[in-house]
C-alpha cells in the first residue's frame, strides 16, 4: 500500500491529498468531509469577512476532530483581521495563496503554526523555505482561479530540486494517475480543487458541478492577464465579455468592476453564463459527482494500480 509520505507525518493525515482552499466552496461541509476521509480539508477564506471565517472554523470543529487548515488569500481586504483570528483560534495549519506571505512567517513559526504557501516559481519557494515554510505547494497554470505562468509538469520538478521541504503538486491533478505523476516529479503529495467541487459534500451550486461534468479538455480560459491577476475559469458569456473588454484596452478599474461579485454568482447561485466559474483544465477529466470518501479512496486505489503496472516496465534490455 502507498504510505510513508513526509507530508502525512507533517500534517498528521492518512493520505497525501490536500483540498485546495477555494473561496466560497471551502466551507465546513467540504473541509470536514476531506479531513474525516483522511486528507487535509482547507477552509477557503477568499475575500470573505472575518466573521464568516470564524463561523467556518467553529462549524468545522463541530464536524471533525481531524487536522484541517485555513487558506489565507493575500489579496483579501480582511487580511489583517483574518490573520489575527487564525492566531486567536489556534488554527494549526495555514496555506496561503494569491501573494507572498513572507512577512508573516517568523511570527507563525514562533507560534508553532505549520505553514504551506502556494508558489508558482523557484525563487519564491526558496525565499519562503528560508523564512520557515514547512512545505510548499507548487501550483501550475492548469489550476483554476488565480494562476501563475508555468505548467505543473515543468514547475514541480524544478521546485522539488531547489528546496528541502516537502513539495505538494497542484494544478491539473484529479485522479490516481495525476498523483503518481506528481510523485514521479518529486512531489510528496497533491492539492486538488476542481475534483473536490464535484463532490456530494461541496456546497457549490448543482449547475456549476454539472458544467464541470460537461466540460471538455479546452473548456477553460485565462482572463485578466492585462490586470496582473490572471484567472482561469470555464469559458462562458462573462469570460467572452471580459476578453472583449481587455482587447479593447479597458482600464483595470473597468475590468475589476465587471468581475465584482461574479464568483458567488457563478459557483453559489448557479448563474453559469454571467457568473465566474473558476475551475482548472482537469475539469475535462471529471465525469461524476461522488462522495469525498469515494474520491479519495478511488485516487489511492488507482495510484497503487498505476505504480504496480509501472513496476512491470523495464527501460533497458
Ligand atoms: O490563490 C490561488 N488561487 C486563487 S485566489 C482566488 S481569489 C480571487 N478572486 C478573484 C480574482 C482573483 C483572485 C482565486 N484563485 N492560488 C494560489 C496561487 N498563489 N497561485 C499563484 C499564487 C501566487 C501569486 C503571487 C503566490 C505568490 C505570489 O507572490 C507574488 C510575489 O510577491 O512574489
């Protein structure tokens, strides 16, 4: 059986599977399901108010005794209050996205918090390792939401070759083959977002889940490159409009205005044309909504099969 992963020891979890800290969707329902199934559930604080985050931490604790994390989105208008809250609530594990959390690491280390920043470059991975990161999540541009510029295939082995802390691969992973590929590239585990959206427990609107089920390999598009905040979503009327405006040279303010409130409109209210449907390129591989437990079980079982089959290959002679 696949076991002995450094990240499992570090985080006190059974399987090297971490749930992406998705805004609106990383709620107590999904987080507790992932942690109860032996992975690491992650509350996605996004740009939600601090009160909401506090409520989700309490609701998660009511539903699980297992370790879970909070993802802090560095662009949140509530960043300072959110950081104070997770310290007061003694959340033991934090992931970070959408910016550089370097300035917070010394205090977090002193408080004994385990810190796993998301990185999309070697430079940032090395800097954050030096400042005390316990692991880094190397996220390729296949991911949904806010993305970097390098693919998972190219990024993971380069980051793994340049840091000593465990590397978790993210972006384009949704099954056992992806897990084994990540391990082959030098990662110790995987983070998945899109796969967990299509779980029974995720609070995403059923129409959003159905859009992922129906998605094909080229269903996503990156918009917002001109604003400095490129975001990958399922293509729809909103992304067409966004692309048109960008091509016409619209200002950053105009583009930000168009994007306002659109994530909850898409993923919670199920407006699949006018809402923002953040999802990764691997959406095309996802064919059914399953329980979180089945998702994790099936990935681990498939990964073992793939490794056994690879063991029969001989590269020479
Ligand atoms: O954070 C993400 N994905 C996200 S955050 C998000 S919330 C949002 N909503 C609307 C518009 C824009 C964002 C949606 N999806 N993934 C982790 C991630 N972090 N990817 C890339 C980064 C990153 C970017 C820059 C990490 C560090 C960084 O630092 C820049 C620097 O200072 O070096």
